[in-house]
C-alpha cells in the first residue's frame, strides 16, 4: 500500500477530473506510478513497463477514471494489476 501513497494523496485532485481516462488522467496516473517506482529504486525501463501494464489493466477493468479512483483499494489489490509488478524485477 505504501507504494501507492502518492496516488492516494492525489486522489482528491484526480477525482475532480473528467470521469474518463483522458490523456490528463493517464498522464497523472503514470507520473505517480513512475515516481513511486523510482523512489523504490526500480530502474527507469522496468518502471516504465510496469506502469504501462498497471495502467492498461486498470483501464480495462475500470473504464471510468473516477470510479477507479473511488475504488483505489480494490484496484491496488487486484491480482492482475499486481502481476505487473513482476515486470519491475
């Protein structure tokens, strides 16, 4: 859960965005994911693959951005999303 702290901090700001995964929502998610990965010492190329994978999986299951952010705990704990972490190893 610690790795998603930045996303949770951004949640109030993100919730005010449109309810779809527009380019701004995708960019904010990816930037937060990359920052967390970099803070955890993940190499840039692996972090990029992992974050792209996470975003893809989340968008598939939660096409509505606001709904995904409202259910961030479920999103974080989703086994398909967690599989993306293997790309960072």
